C-alpha cells in the first residue's frame, strides 16, 4: 500500500483504512496481510517488524527511510486497489476495514504507517464471513444485510470482560 513520503511522527492513536485477506486456518477465519504471509491474531495487536534485514541500519519501526510498518490510508478509495491481488489456497476473500494504528506512527502524504495495529471495523461480503470474523471482537458488517439496523447486518462477539488491545482497559457491554 503506497501512502507517500513521511510528513511527521506522532504517538496518537490513528484510525485509517486498509485491506486484508481473509484466510481459512485451523483456528477459524483470520485476517492476513495482502502483501506478506502474516496473520493477525484475534486477541492481541499486530506489532510491525522491519523485513529489510541488513539492507538498512537498525531503526525504529516504522522508519522514515524504510517502508516498514502497518499501513492505513485516509480515504477508503485509496485502499480499494488491494482488494485484488495474489490469493493462495487458504484465501476466502479480501475485505476492507478500519484499523487503529498506535505506538510509533508516521503520518504520510495520504495516510499513516504504524508500529502497532488492530482492526476496528470490518466490511465483509456476506453474513457467514461476518459471523466467523466475530472472534476479533470488533464490529463486522455484511453487505448482504437488509438494513443497517438488521440483526444479520453486524456480527460482534460478546465483549464482556474482553480487554481492548489498544487501551488495555476492560470494555463493558
């Protein structure tokens, strides 16, 4: 995902847009990177690593002279091109969603790159996928619902006693 050159650094929690692959695993459906063989855990934030090895000196992730970090765009349209691409046998579909970035965050010309990430909202093609991604404990909306208030429009696992991976506080529902 191209988001341009770094403009400034921030420690704020940022909300942006990104695409994921939805992968079939032994543990159920999991979100995956559209570019790398990385799955996002359902119970903890994703933590970025630099994959450039010895090509660059050791640096904070994301680095201003590197392309490492979790990407998010300001506008969902900028993430749409990643809904098409390589899919391996375990890929169920690709989806768009909103993601929280925090920790070390670089603001760029059209988005951000962050050191920590977790999905906030997921937009999926149908109800069965929405229901199976409920393990992430975030709002999962399906385009196949009859209306935005329909019970079949949104899946969300009960969050009673679930710890938020962003704030580390217990969220009560």
